[in-house]
C-alpha cells in the first residue's frame, strides 16, 4: 500500500526522509512541488532520477479530475465538481469578492447530519476527505481558474467537525509558509453545532473564524430542521460559542437561513436578539436556496428585511448575505446531486 504524501506535513516528511537516509532539504523540495500542484514525481526536475523512482514506489500523489465545471455569467463564480481517486465526487465554489478570491471547499463526501433544507445530506455520509483531498480543491481550482486564492471557507459538502483530525491537518498544510501560506484569519470553518468538537477546536486557539449554522433560535423549530439540535440544544450550543470566544478572542459568526414560515417570524427575531445580546457575534441572514428535493421555501424579502431590522435595533449586527452563483446550482451539494442523477450521455452545457 502506497502512502498519501500530500497529506503529510513538512516536519513529518522530514522525519520520513531522515528514516530513509535522505537529506532533509529534499523533503522541503518535494513539499514545495506538491503544494504547487505537481501530480507526478517524474516532474520534480530538481530531484535525482533514482530518488524520483523510489518516491513513486513508496507514495502516491492525489490528483482529482474536473468532472464538471460551471461558470456564472452573472458574477464570475466558478463551481467545480471533482472526481476523486476512488470515483466519488465533491464540489468547490470559487467566488470573486472585492477583498480577494474565496474558495468554498468540501470536507466530506456526503454528510451524516441530516439537515432538512440541505442537498448534501440526502444520500448520507459516504466517507470523509483526506487532508490532501481538501488541499487539492484549493490548489487545482486556483490553477484552473488562474485566480490567486486568498480566503478559504469550509462550507461545502460535509461537516468539518465530523472530520476534525483531517481538517486540522489540512489547516496546517494550507497555512504552511512553504506551501500556500494562507493565514488562519483568512479561513472560516462552518459547523452545524457539534458542541464537544467546538470545545476541542477552541483548545487549539487558532485564529480562524468559527461560523455556526444556527437557523433558528428555539429548540422546537431548530430540532425540526436540524437533527443535531436534539443532541446539543440551542442554549448549549451558544454556551460553547461563548467559550470559544473566551479561549480564542475571535468573534463567532452565525449563519441563519431564512425559511418561509419556519425560521422567519418576528418572535424568532426577538428571541434570537435576546440570546445573542452582549455576545461578540455577527449574524448572516441567508435566504434559503430552494433545493429541488425539498419542500421548504425561501422567506419573502420583506420578512428578511424586518428580521434584520429587529436584530439591528436590539444591537446585534446582521447582514443579508449576497447570494452568488444562483444560476449555477452553487448551493451545497446541488451539483453533486444533479450529476449523480444525470443519464449517461446527457449533454452538459459548459459555461452556462
Ligand atoms: N456542515 C457545515 C458546513 C456545510 S453547510 C454546517 O452545517 O455549517 C454550509 C452552510 O450552508 C450551512 O450554514 C448550511 O446550513 C447552509 N445551507 C445548506 N443548504 C442550504 C440551502 N438550501 N439554502 C441556504 N443555505 C443552506
């Protein structure tokens, strides 16, 4: 069995090379090649030929294929569907903002969390991604789109905290000065609210932004749309967010999907405000992206505006998230579902 070399950190690579009596600087050379997107040892031209051959016998290099690519005509958002080494597919979305290019990456194939509004969880969890498979989304999307990537959000398919070890290793890789060198402050991690893992993450004192998918302020409504709430109710989750802020000094960001008749009442806005008051928090209101397989509908605009006004009046900062890529199924898991449902030979309109 060959080993996954791109999931290894530089110190690990050095140790492994030392054990083979290879000089440490070779580890750094290989690491640099990998993080520039090299997919074959044979291409690592500054390594001796026999070393390239030895490495190829010991290690493999992950290299996803682009199974589908869609470019939004409206805003230049690019959506990728990647085919991984074992044939499974995941998605990434590359968005252009004034402050830089942001990529939204997947952390798992499918998802076990079961949120009622989300397309990613419809087929359950298939498997977790390796650190290299997360890094590849950043490397190869940036390369393909010829766009330098400055920000990363872990908000694609999957629950990052359900794959915490690999996610932490991915963060170390992408943060490495010898690699992409993307600062922790340019990274956001989104979770549906696995309280124990939030505490574990807080212990690391990373400077990344924790983004919590709240979507409702009361247990009855939240449990109806998010099964995770039955295990960790709203108040437990908010207590963990406070602990996270105390440990890291980082303001927590809340995602709040506006669902017609489910999460958008004025009473819910007032309850949310009372629960977040005095907390270093920011709320992102996101109109639901209707998913074909689901019956839930987005809130009408006036309800969203009213909700925001109630929060702001109570001193809770809230923004209505600009929706990018609405014309290209850019919402979580939608492209993967569509692809799985397509018949062989169906025409795919590139760039539509
Ligand atoms: N599992 C993590 C990260 C992936 S989901 C989490 O739950 O946070 C990324 C975000 O998209 C979450 O806030 C999720 O609730 C939201 N989301 C999923 N489906 C959506 C939809 N149809 N419309 C709007 N937001 C959606």
